[in-house]
């Protein structure tokens, strides 16, 4: 409940900072174009980080406490539907009711961000088939399409997608710090609960941030432009265009 209230407060505290979709391209002078070597750096960094998976798992599990588990149980809700769904539907609904097109489109972009992040996370989990630390202490026991689903952390993916989308729209340092702190707390909770390895959490953060940046137009890849969000009382749609 506390995490939900904090997120709602961050969103509604500065509603005028939510920009319309048409305003995004003009406010992003030079979007970052992702190249193959960006992906290579990310994969290389994650591969190196995997060397710390075992030691970090033992470190956190050796220091678990009842208070920590209670806090983890609360903050991980940010990566669950009752929080991110409430925020998304609340933004869209508030925008439609108030007639604020900027807020409505921001809610639509958030929905697109969460959908992209969720789909990417699910497909990657399926393809890699990595065991969770609660299932096996073999962090390298990958069996593709086996149903093992540790990499990346879904909760962390959604939390960072949500944080990045809201931070980029609210565009205030205090909101950015608060949102990323909450998202980092979600990542910590998954390690504390022995549900994910350290690299699973970092991988989830990368997927979430990248999804949000692609949808809001800050980053570009393969000529993919940010989607146009069309929402109204009787219609809803997202149009995505690719330039060659």
C-alpha cells in the first residue's frame, strides 16, 4: 500500500509536466541511436556480472531478516499489476475525464512501454531457460525452453520500465531520484527473496529502461520511431512506424 501511494504521489504532484506525444519529438533534439556495439557492451557487462551471482546470493541470503523480508514483500508490489496497472489506468482515465490530452497520451505511452517490456522479458525468459537460485545453485544451468525463467527478473523489468516512463514525462530531478530508488528496491527484493540472481535483476533493469526510452523516443533502433498514441472516449490505438 505504501509503495502504491508513493508512486501515485509522484505522478500527480506535477501533472503539467506530462507531455503530449506530439511534443516529444520536438523536445528530443538528438535521440540516441542504438548500434550493435551498444548491445555488445550490455551483453559483455552482464556476462562479467554473472561472476558475482554466486557470491552475491550467499551474501544476501546470509543476511536476511524478518524486517527485510517484510519490506521486500511491500516494495516488490511496484512490479505487480495492482500497482503498475492502477497507475496506467489512472493516468488514462484521469486524462479522458478531465479532457487533458497530454495526460491521456502519457498513459497510453506507459501502457505501450509496459507491454513491450513484458513481452521482451517473457520471450527472453523462455529462450534462456535459466534456473532461479531457489531452484538450483547452478547459476549457469541454462536449458532453453525448459520452463526455467530466472533471466531477466520480470518484477524488475516492469519496475524500471514504469520508473523510466514516468521520470521522463514528469521531468523533475526529485521524481527521477524517487522513482529509480523505488525500482531499485524492487530489484533488491527479488535478490533478498532468493528468486533471482544479481545479473537477472540488472538484466531486467536494462530491458525496462530500454523499453521506455524506445517508446518515448529518447532512443532509436532499426529505424523504429516512437509510437503515436490515439486514445479517446470511443477508441484506442497505437501506431508504430519504421523508417528504412
